């Protein structure tokens, strides 16, 4: 009988391990497929930085050898990268609705949240929302608040009266740039075109440069107007991403007066994801208080005494009832828990209507 060398023994061992790893790989990818199906159903992004970080920290502790632990972390990271690539292939057929044209901030947000999808342009907020209600799209990405302009009332009203849920809220930092046709010099420019709010936010720069202004429906339409215009005397104020989409060149960056302009976008889906047990979540709920003295104060007290810190409380008029209002609340904490259900039950006893819109990780900054 032939004596086997250490190399032969090692190779046989590796071959056996590789066989078992192949079987486990197939099992793992089947689980990844199930994850992708869930993310499609609830319109969740592929990359979850917090979960990946938690898994690496937890699993790597099982490797006592510090030197091998370093390689094991890389092994896990490679597995996760492969899993994300597979999910991207499975999710690439998702249809994401947004309001505006290509290059609109909602379109940019949709592309950052869902990196591989079909993006469906809609004429307005309601068309985007209804496309999900009707099953034409899997998700709608719509703005709910801007740090300078305030809440987007039309979208909040649809949240109150509509059937969709929110699966996530994302912050998109807005930077205004001076963009123009390639080959244009700043000295050539006589007029800038953009959304009125963008023009107002960049007014000190515009006055300093001596430009005249022309209003557009939004920054994306302004960029498209410049791209389709033969003149080198017209520029737009828009984002860098929009300039790239329309083949324009950025001539001056961050020309807005204050660099604190952020828009919060929500992802709207048909089914609300259950996030039982995860107390780190951020939640949205809406309610209508009964028309009796002290009812609103009692409702707010119920939320607080159950341990939910309110980050936001807004009132909005109910269009179908004169001088009647609904209330929009954002809280720290997950409402899909025993504590949350107790709070909702107590709140429902003193309110005409209580509606949980969603629980999700927040803040999620889009880069």
C-alpha cells in the first residue's frame, strides 16, 4: 500500500471540505434567493451595512486564532459580496416609480436606493403612488420633507388616505451646481435656468455673477433645456448626477448659499414588513383625535408613557372634513413589538383612527 504524503492527505481533506462547502454554498444561495424575494416584496435595498457589520462582528468571534480571524473576516465579506451580486441579478427586474423626469432628485434617490432596477418616470406624485397600488410598479420613491421647504403635504395626504406602507426613509443631500454644455466657459454665461427654490437658494452667487434667471419646473428639466439648447450663454443649476445624465459639464460646484439642503425620500410598497423584536427601528404612524377637550394631549401622553420618543408631530387638514385634522407622528422604536401593539391598542381606544405606516432603519443617508 502506497504511503501518502502530507500533501496528498491535505489535498484529499481539502477536496472533501470543498464538496461539503459546495453543498452549503447551494443552500446558502437558496436562502439568499428567499432574501431577494422578500426585498422585492417590501422594496428594500440590497445593501444593509448594519446587518453585515453585526454578522462579521458576531461570527468572527468564533475564530480564536487572531491571525486566522483576519482571513475569516475577508472570507465572510467575499460571501456577502457574492450574495449581493446574486440579489442584484434577481432584483434587477424591479420597477421603481418616481415623480419627474430622468435626473430629477427623486430619480437620483431611486437610483441610489435600488442600484439595479427599471426606473419609471411619472408625471406627478399621485401617478407614482397609484402605479404601485395598481401593481404596475413594485415601489414608489417620493419626497416627504425638505430641510428648507418643509413637509411635502401632497405625499403625506396620500400616506393618510392611501393603502401603501413605507419600507424606508432616506436622506438625500442636495448640492446645487452650475452646469452647462461641454466647452462652455463661465464668462460665456448670461442666463441660468432652474427650479424657483434652487434659484432662491443660489441667489447670492447668481447676483455676484450678474446672471439673469429663468424658472423651470424642476432642476432636471432645467438641465435638459440647456442640453437641448444651441446657445452657450445659458446654464442650469442642478446636481452633478443630473449633469452627467444629460451630458453637461459642472462649471462651479456647491453654489447654494447654505450647504444644509436635504430631502427625505420614502419608499412606498403594498405590504408592510414586520420587524418584530428589533427595537432600533424608526416608525411612522398617523391618527385622528376625537373632537373632545384634551383628546390630543391624551394621545400624545399614551405614546410617551409607553416609551416611544416622538421625533416629529405634525397636523394636516382633512380635505373631506372642514376644520378637521389628522396627525403625523415619527417615533424612535419599533411598533411591531408587544410594547408597540399595547400602545396602538391604547391609542385606538381614544382616537377615531390609528394607522401604522411602517417601521424601518433610519437615518439612511444616500451617497
